[in-house]
């Protein structure tokens, strides 16, 4: 990782009369044409407010979903702009294009203290290619750049990297806080350090598993990814989701943990059913003896109890990924139990990943967490010890 100091808002000159392009991460879930969860919008507010109070004219930009370089009407940022305006307590003018003459005209006409939002960056195919021409057009709109989209910092996209290379550029408060907190987990966590990983695919998190094994005292594995760990040890996991192609890597990770004296705690019991539905008949089985016709859909009560014991002793906790299909009430108890243990812990707690954050919100436990990380994949890649392109570009160049 680069050791260069992260440039922050303090490094920007007087902003009176300046136009600042702020790359936010407003990639929020929409339901019925409205914002369903405004966590990322609220997280963007402190940086925007500080810049406005400094006398700047703001141009906010973000992606939403995966339109793959085409205009997709249901992924327009109008509801996002409305929600941001509500959070700020002032109108946010939303433009219908990302770049072009009309955008330039609107930005030039905007006054100090106003916020103008560009259309979904990913409607332009050049965004994901980190295209220099697209970056030139974005950079021409502003006098300075603030990178505050930690959730996109692992993407070498034009609005994340190339624009920052063309303007005086610094990290916003959200980016700054994420880097500070996650660096603490990487470099100086108070021990015991316990990581809890869940979610569906083991392949998405194997690199994080291998990295965390070298840093934590215990790794608790739940969710569907746990079945690849169990099956790699020869357990009967029924029709539960497994990734046989990764069994060798999973076994290697478990061997490494044993050699390092790191506890890998797997589920002892699971709640299984024939299908993931509210009506499905469900039963609890030992985690290594799931009947062949059933699917494991949640960790069981004994697992929650054992995980909670380990969590109670921790001084630092990282949680990323639910313990089961918590969206369906019959399979929510495992995630609820672990979330309750984490929120009630005396440890310094960090929770990341959209599903984990959604679970905390659903169970009313958000207030019990020290840091809610807005970056799912970005958080995990950072904790693998990688230098993310959207952070590297904001470090002071010695």
C-alpha cells in the first residue's frame, strides 16, 4: 500500500467562487421509483455541506446500477437528487445528461451555494473505460475535484481516477473516515480481533479470507459461503449452495489458519428447507448432516450461541455478509442473533456490505455500530491490503 498522505478538504484552497466536482456514491436501492434506503445519501451530506459552507458551487455525480453504457430510464438519478435535496434541506438541480454543451451551460449558470447533479455516469460507456476524453469533459466543469465515493474506489473509472488526475483533488469526509477506520483494522486493531463473513458466494470472499487469516484471532463463517467450507471437509450439506471449484482453496485457507493458530468457526447447526420460501417447512439439523433433498438457509440457534460467545470476547469486530436468507422472516433468526451480538458488543465494531447494513436497519440495530462502511467490495479489497485506484489518486505525491 502507498504510504503517501491522503489529501483532504484542508488541502483545498479558498473555495469562494470555485466550482467543485464531487464524486459521490449514491448507488442506492430504488423501489417504485423512490429511494428505498438513504444510508449512502446521508453519508454524502457532511462533505457536501462543508463545501457549500466554504462558498463553493457544487456539481455532484454518481453512478446508479449497471446500465452498461446505455440510457436506462429506471436508473435515472431524479429520485436520488430529490432524496439528496431533502437530506440537505435545499433543492438539488438534476440534469438530464452527463456531459455536453447543455451541461456546461447549466453549470456555468449555477450560483455559489447551489448543487447541480449530473445524470447517471454509467449511461456514458466511456465512464467504465476510464476514458481520457470523458474525463476531460468532466474536469472542464470544475476548478477542483473531491473524491467521496469509497464504494467505487476499487474501480478505475473515469470519474474516480482520470478526473482526479486532471484537477486539484482531495478526499471528502466519507472517504477520509473509511480510510482511517479500515487502516486501523489493517494496521493496529485492538485484540482479540474477530471477523465475521457471510453471504452467498465463497468465491467473492476467498481473497478476504486469506488476508484476514493473517490478521484476526478468529474468523466466523456463515451464510451460504459456509457450506463450501463444510463440504470441503466432507460434510453432508444437501442441496445447499457450494462452489466445488474452490474446495482446494478453502481447504488451504483452513490449513493456514490452523498453522497460525487462528480459529475458523463454522456453523454447528443450520435451518434447512426444500426451497427458500416463507411457506416452506423448515427444520434444524447438524451442519454436517443436512438431508440430501434440503437446502441450508440460515445458521441455527446453537451456532448463534457459539458465535455470540466469540463475539463477546472481541475488542475489534468486522462483519461483512448475512448468516442466511434474512429477507425471509423464517430464515432471519441467525442474522438477527449475530447482528444483536455485534451491536451489543463492547468492541470497536465495523460493518460493511449492503446486505449486512440492510439487516442492521431491519432489526433496528444501526445505532449500536461504531462504523457503517458504505463500501462492500471496496472494503474487502482494502482489507486484502490492496491500494484502491480511487484512493491512490488522492494521496499526496512526494
